[in-house]
C-alpha cells in the first residue's frame, strides 16, 4: 500500500492574514524593509469602487512613504489644509489651519479603491511579497517553533509570525482566544460622494448634530472623462455642479439612517443640500449611498503566541475624529520597526519579548483614542441644553487659545 505524502508547507518570514487595506499596507512596509512576506486574502483580490474614502494623517503618509507607496497615493489624494468644527446651530465654531503648525497638510483624502490600487501596484513591484487570493483559512496553529496556516484547499503556509489584519470579525483573534469588549452606538454612518458648484478650497467641515456628526471632506476634482453626460454638459455651460467633489459622512440614529437610505434621490439630495448649506453651491449625488452601522470594539490583548493583531482586528472606533485607519497605520509603523530591528540582529521574529514591546507601544495610544472618540460622540450627540452650553463654551475657549489649538492640530496630524 502506497504511503500518503505529507504536504510540504510553503515557508516565509511573516504571514499576513487579510488582504484589505491594512494587510496590504503592512505587506508593503515589511516587503520594502526586505522581509519575505505572504499575504493571504480569502476574496479574489479585485479592487471595487464603493464610493468611500480614507483620511490619511501626515504620520500615516510618512509610514507609506517608507513603504514606497506614497507617490502612488498622492496623485489621487486631496490635501486637507483647514478644518472647521461647528456645533449644530451655534454661531461659535473652531477653525484649524495647517499653516499654523508647519508646511504639511493635516492629512489627505483618498478614495478607497484608488488607495487599494496603489497598494496592489506596489505589492507587484516587491519580489519578496506574495499575495495569495482565494485563501480561506481552515485552521491556524502556533507553537514555540513556528506559526502555521492551513487553507481550505489544503495548502499550508509556515512563518515565524502571523499578523492578523482580518478585520473586526478576525479569524486570527478568535483562533487565539483573545476577547474583545465594546458596545453598539445605535448609530449608522451614511457615506456618499457629491459634486458641487463651488470649490472646497481643501477645507474639511464637521458639524456636530443631535443624531451624530456630519462631515464634508474635500476630494480631488473628478476628471471630465468620469463625469456623467449630464454633468459634462452642465459643466461646459459654466453652471450647476462641476467636477468639484467632496465625500459625505452623515451619522444618524440607525432608524433615521435607514429611512435616508430608502429615500428617493431627489428628496435625499434636497435634505443633503440643507446639511451642506450654501458654501459649496448647488450639489449633486455621484454614485450610490452606503451605510455602515457603528460600534466600538477593542481587543483585550494584541498578541498571542507567534501572533499579532493590527488595525480593525485589534480595535474599531467611532469615525467622529476620522482616525480609525490611522490607528491601524500606527500599528503597522510600530510593528515594522520592531520586526526590522529583530531581523537586523538575526533574532526570532515571533519572540514573545518583541510582541510584548509592540503591544505596549500601541495599546495605550489606541486605548486613549478609543476613549476619546467615545467621549466625543457622547458629548456632541447630545441635545440637552446644559451639555450644549458647556460644549459651545469649550469650542469658543479653544478658538481663542492658540497653544491649545495647535495641540489639537498636531494630534489630528499624528505628530
């Protein structure tokens, strides 16, 4: 009787589970640093346009620069030069100007699909990085010798370390038995893109309303080739919305958000025009509306034996400050530094001491942002008169205190 052959495992330095933005960003960073990387993605790896955008802080862009991908991103990204914060109908507001703290913008707004395409292009340039698609995980096992992933099709991959970049429903986190805490906000973020008549001048605006924040984020102008025929005709006549674009993140109580999703386009745009007000001129909806239920989730631990969590697998926060993906980029920067230092010294990339240093570096900062965004949502999504009075007084005070204003600006930039 013939003996059954034991399947040979493919070996690599680092095995990344999850080929989304976080996983691909980590793969690009580690690959550019000279490590051998395999990234497992259960989907087909194709980039799809979904109308959403990412806000990348100045710090995140520096991490992407080290990965050699920033130039690919900047050509499709719109810099944020100013931020205005307003509280419902109050005449008080808070203005942040990036020139007050340096020459760099606060950050950049880039479309999800274009960001993904830039990452994939960079991954293809790196010979030491392999993206494996259609890679559904059957099992994960880690011991003192190595970490192993077995796919549903029978393929096996081994590495010194597994990095879980597989989102809020992380298979890696579950397999390691890491618990999470969190709660539902009872809110839904409605996301869409608008074309508008007047330029945005690189200003991001956030209105705090009883249902949740309403943000208008500047985007690059749409090329004429991507405009609808009706938009091209209107633009050529010099009136109505042109190629000027902004991203809308409209947070509401879930029932109200569901009603907005079901609303006809004309009625929806009329309501949207009221929210945006007149500073962008007349607006028009581009593409579809998308909705995302909001909750808080934070892992009690970021590491286990030969396993580490990054991005949404470790933490998911309220989008009120636009820092969700930037926290993940902070994870990627810290983990890359730790792994590169160990690699140069010829040390084990899955050593418990290395993983604990990473966790110590990131858990405190991330925990502070989790608490800060939760507090901001509770404070600003509150219509009680005493809370409104304190809130507006605070906005007015910060506006008049340059040093405090600069502190908040540096925080937004991640510096």
